[in-house]
C-alpha cells in the first residue's frame, strides 16, 4: 500500500534514504547505482533536470502486494535500521528532506527500485516491511 510520495529537486546525482540520523561520510556511491550501510541507502539519480519522484510503500506482511511499479529495476534489497521508526528521504546537500513514520524503531526490510538504474533515474519506489527479528 502506498503511504507517501514526494518530488525532490537535486543538484547532485545522489538521493539518500534511511534513518533520520546523519548520513555517514563513509557512504559513497563510486560507480554503482546504489550503495548502503546499516542505516542508509544512497541512490544515483539524474540531477538538475527535473524533480525526482519517490513513492513509499509499506507492506504489513512480506507476502502482501505493495503496488510498486513492476517495471522498475531493484538497486537495493536488504535490511536497514531505523532507530526511531521513521524513514528520511533527502538530497545530498540536505536542503530538501521528507520524513515519514513507518512504524516502531527496529530493523526493516527495504527494497529500492528505480525506473532507470544509474545516472538517468528519475523515479524511485521504496518498499518497507517490518523485519520479524
């Protein structure tokens, strides 16, 4: 089920998703379409040409359908720690930031899919499922 959506303008080719804490300086993209650490995912996007559309889906159970675009390519599928149960989405300069509560604090299974992996990504679907551990 889609619970939120936001359009973000970015000056640089990275969008951060994850905990509301600061993004670790060690999280760097290099040439990959996405990189992660235990609390954040950095996603390569197309900067300065228009808004980046981000849709947020929450699945109560892993087997529930989420409504995300099935034509998008998954660039991250793993676990993120959200210490306050909120997911932050923002640009690399931290000028634009959107925060949405997804549940209680803890580990979440997160899937990030983009319309075009790499430097041409203009749309991102984020699906979150509460981990059972």
